[in-house]
C-alpha cells in the first residue's frame, strides 16, 4: 500500500499507520517523528525546525521536501509506505506528485480520518510521548497510561507532555490544520484518491481502508 493519512492532529494517523504496517509490511513515515528526532539530536535540521514546532507552526515546505526526497528513496519503501503528517500544505502535495512521478511511484489512496473537534482536544491534552527520540511511544493519561507513572513501558525513558501539546499550542495547531492542511481533502478528491472515514476507533478506520477499492479512472 502507498497511502497518505490525512486528518487533524490527534485524529489517530499515527495509531492507524502503526497498525497498517503490520498488515502488509509497508512502512510508516512520520515527518513529525523525523523532525522530533532531529531536534533531540540537535542537528542542523533540528535547529532549523525547533522554533516552528514549539509554536505549533508548520516547518517550511523546502525543509520537509528535502527530508521526503531522501526518505522515499530508501530501500525499505519498496513494499509500500504510509505517509503520516505529510503532505501538510497544497505546495507539499504538488511537490509530492512531482517527486513520485520522478521515482515512478503511484499513490493508492489518501485517507481522511474525520474525528470531532471535542474528541481531538481531549486526546491531545491527555497525550504523553516517550522522550527517547528512537522510541516516541505514545500514551494517554486517561485511556492508556504507562504501567509505571511517567516511565515508558517499552524503553524505560521518561514519558513527557510534548511542548506543542500545551493548550495554547494545541489550538494554534488546529487552526493551522484548518487553514493549511484541510484543503488537501479537496485536492485528493479531485485526484480520485480520497477516502473519508468518520470513525474514532482505529479498527474501524482500518476496516474501511481494507474494504475500499478506488474507483476506476
Ligand atoms: P501532529 O500530532 O500534529 O499530527 P506531527 O507529529 O505530525 O504532529 O508534527 C509535529 C510538528 O512537526 C508540526 O506541528 C509541525 O511543526 C511539524 N511538521 C510535521 N510534519 C510537517 C509537514 N509535513 N510540514 C510542515 N511541518 C510539519
């Protein structure tokens, strides 16, 4: 499968992507994870991205396209990929089309995970993330706390609240989503690739993806 996951922050793109990788061996590519890894590592990419991320702003398209151009050419992409958090703007989607053309690849679908705003807000304020850049496991203080408070079950590192998940940054991220990313829904509808799923459970989203066969062009 080669697909794009669309949806507001907190819609469950990451969770759905992780479960889908187990179905067919495609890999998850999360630009957010890559960027957080770079910030923790303190490398040049991380230094350039950090300010934007902390404020809940999007990182410039040129930086993101540089990451994706390299990433999509790694050998592990051959079995398929699930793009989580990318593209985020119309220029990124257009640049992705050019890049895929160049690489001789074709997308199967763009899945729009549609979740009500109150559910999203609740999820984001209660979300906690493992601080180890190689792990980044996700927990929820209400529905899925780590076994030992504040400590990651998988790697033992501290589990923290992301800087961009304090309340002010969250509402800014949601506004940014509505302005810059939501227009991608229309973009992929025009391309004949859109599947919208209104569901709050990842199982329901995966079931809808499995059943979907794209309309003939
Ligand atoms: P979310 O939980 O909001 O889906 P991500 O983990 O995907 O968050 O991204 C976190 C932050 O990283 C974003 O708020 C943004 O600053 C930056 N980022 C991630 N992906 C992109 C992208 N494709 N374009 C621009 N900025 C991005």
